[in-house]
């Protein structure tokens, strides 16, 4: 596409199929402790 | 819902419900708000004086391609899905914040734990209580394999022997129960030494090192009890520890307040000191605190996030990149939508344990008796509290429904909402404003990185 560059390949809808295993890191165990920063976590199954 | 904005010269579209991020040219940026409502002929009529007709047709074809691929103007289809997941799930606990010491050797001005004491008395967790906590975690973890335990305080190094003993106990138990413990430590560094470093590097999957940035900023907010600053005491030890971990699996973690709204200087100070994993976060405080951020400070703080993001892009381009926790964004392998909707897990998957073994929804609720959920001997005795947290998500919060950042913060911090509004189903507005700004900056950085990577790959060809 000439006018648009999409940065991600996966969509959130697609993660409904296999998601929710719960093995990924709890956000407050990374660094925050005072905010909720879930969007920056990584999926355990994509490591 | 499509959120569109410009930052650092980039025109960006975030299709909220698919999570798709598109970097577009000015023509597409202009077309997006009305593209769905208008016929192509109307759009051409509107724009033909400024863009060639052929270009407009091409841009429309690009937009159609995204729509057909489910990457633009998508609907929110998750409300029932998350309800089904919540109802179907048997409650499991997978992470504990162990308050190993309700005591501290610093007297930080902004401490939510009131210098480690959490509205209570000073206390250290005994090995017996810690063991029961780990047993409780294993027993309640269901089929989850990865179990997380954060040694927190107060200052956990004030009770170091118990930390080591509990790690040893955990390592023994994980084999018996086919689990994998991931231990983390949060420390102010005062008691950090070679022995601690060696143990931490062997056993801890992450370590959080508290430092606020520039010496004067750090020393003002993080003094010893006698008023002296702690910067000079901790900095060399943190640098040594970070290097000994190969600059990985750690964060230097600071707090910015109303006193240092120019916090990008603190972040860059830490980067210039050689740290590559940096988190500097806004303080959470009510307006009567002089250090608390106020609504009127937001424009200044937004500008500071923009400055920081632009500088990070500059450093990325010159091979001096570092990670800033609040700008981290994984566009290729980020969390699934179930995770994004269930949030931090406080009160359900994630619990805090006091030195006496009482269970709370998270470290920030500790000391508020209304939220005591049980203890390590009897387990959860107040499932009603757990259920309240379980049913708290972006759909239970009115303010989240139309927010473009809802799948990045998952409705925000329950403890902050409770602190400001007395209900976990509310949101803390300042924090929401900051989160939205950070998501915008984080996406812009990704756009800039993709551009640089593309240029380099073209050059290689």
C-alpha cells in the first residue's frame, strides 16, 4: 500500500482463539506497582 | 473506534478494537474521520483541489483493504467474551507480593507504605509465614505453571535471610509440584552488597532498583531518616548490579512528582549513567500533598513525555537506545485480548501478603482492613472481595467505554481508583490522561523504529 503502513500483523480479534492461558507475567511484578500497564507485557507463548 | 493523532511528524491511526496501528500520509489522515459516511464521489469533491483524483482513489482502495482485513473501523466484540471467560474460570492465584519487611531504612516523602509501616506497626515476615504463603500459592495455582513471587516491603533487604530461605524453599517445592517460581526483588539499594548481588543474579528473574534520577531530585524525595540523601550510597551499587546482569532483567525505577515535572531529564540522566532498563513513573497522591500532580500540570507533563519520546527516537537512530517501561509496546507479540481485559489481576490472580500472613487484593490495599481477604492459614475467607475484583474490567467502568487506551491499561489501577473515588469501578482521571499520552508516544516510537528499520533493510538490498 502506498498511503498506509501497518505496524502490526496480528489483530486483537485473532487472539480470542487461543488466548487467556494466564501464564504471562503479572503486570505489577515487572516494575510498576502504582499503575496498570498491561499493554506493554508480552505473550508468554510468543517468546 | 479509530483514534487518530499526529506526533513528532507522524500521522497515526489506532484502530482500537483490532489493536491495529497504521502510519498514514496526510491524505488518508484527512479522509478517515468521514470515510465511512461519505461516498467516494463526495470525498473526491471535497479534496480534489488539494489532491489529484487518482491519489484519492488509491487512498480509498488502501482503506478498503484494511477494512476487509478487519483492521479498521472494527467493532468491540469482547464484552460477552470476557464475561464468559470470567464466569468459566475457576479462581486461581498465580502471583504474590510478599511484604517481607514492614520497615524501611529510608524515609521517602511520597511512600504509599508510610515509610514501610503501611498504617500499622513495623514488622518482619517470619520464615514460617513466608513458607505458608508459598504453600498457599502452590495450592491455589491450579494448572498454572509459572508462579511469581515479589519480595517487597518496606525494604526487603532488612529481612534478607528470610528472602534467601524462602527462595530455597520455593526451589524445593517447585520440583515437587511441577511449578516454576519466578522471584523478583524490589529494593532501595541501601543494603545491597556483593553477596546480595550474587544471589539476586542467580535466583531473581527481575530486580527493581529504586532511584528517581538526578541527584538533587532523588535526594530530596528519598532521604535517610536523618535527612541525608541516599543517591551517592546507592548509585554505584545499582550500576554494578545492572552491568553484572548484562543490562537485562532489571529496572531502575523512579517516581516523578510535581517537584520535577521536567522528569525527562531524570530519565535521560539514568540513561547517561549507563542504565538501559528504565522506569520513571508519575507519583500517585491526593491534592493536599505538595508533591502530587494536579490537572493543571498535565500540559507540562504531556510536553515532557513528547520530549522524551522524540529523544528516544533520536537515540534509537544513533544506536544508543534504551527501554522506558511506560513506552514499552509489543505490537507483534503483545498480550491477548483476554489478558488486556482482565488487567493486573489484583484481588484474583495477584495478592499481597503482610508480615503476619494476611491477604489483600494488592500491595496498595494493605492496611485497609475492609479489604483483608483472608490469611495464609485459612486461605480466602472473603470470596466476595475476590468476586468484586473479578468483575472489574473496562466494561464495568463507564469512563473506559469510549477511551482509545482501554486495551493498554485495562481500566487502570484499582487501588488508585479506590484512593480517589472510594470505588474500584471508577478511574483516576489524571492517571488516565497520562496513560493516553504515553500510548500515543509509545506508538509514535514504534512508527519511527519501523521507518529506520525499513531504511536500513532497503540499504542492504
